[in-house]
C-alpha cells in the first residue's frame, strides 16, 4: 500500500521516501485550456467552402468590393474576421441556452463586434486605393451585415450544442 504526504511547494512524499513534484496549474490556465478546447469543437463545424461562399455572397455581388475580393489578402482577412465573429457568437451561446434573448446577449459584446466590423472596413479602405469614396457608407453596412451573420451563426450553433449537451 502506497500513501502520500503532501508537502509545501507542490511536492509529495511517498511511502517509499521518494519526492515527486506535482504539476501546479492555475485557474487561468485551466480556463484558457477549456476555452481553446471549446473553440476547436466549434471550428470543426466550419469549412473553407462555407467561408468562401459567404465572402462571395456578401462582397462578390458589390461592384465596389468584387474586384477587391479577388485579392487573396482581402479574402483571408474576411476569413479571419468571420472566424473571430463566429467564435465571439459561440462564446455567448450559452446565454441563449439559458433563455436570454439574442439581442440582449448581443449588446454585451458590442465593443468586440464593433472592433471586428471596423477592422474589416478599414482593411477594405486600405486595399481599395480610395475608390470607395461615396460608397464607403454602404461598404461599412456590408461589413456590419457580414460580421453580424457570422456572430449569429456562432451563437445559434453554440446554443444548439448546449441544448444537445455537446459543449
């Protein structure tokens, strides 16, 4: 029979006289580990085809952005923002599961969502070479709708995972 005596500093003294060092993890490390695991499970439901189709749906039909989307850098920026918005929505999906209205939940992450919209909008402005001019407001609304659609999809899929207890 082996027994262990817990010593200070995360060390354990066993009945054999050996000192074993235990791995001490903090709450922050565990929380981050759990968050990464959840984000990975959420991202498994996305495919590159879904991302490509949504970029074409929102930015491919606009005369202003269709030429810009051909640039692979802009397309990748759209993917990055889509993934971030999707994960942001997924992060708040549990509140929907507990019965909170989607608009009430969405108001909590207003700053984060605005940051994503502004990032994408500024990226288009940077690569647009000043061609947007009078249509910059409509470009901003396109970016807003794009981020909102991804946020809502992440929220809905997360809520569904919580309902199915797959979180």
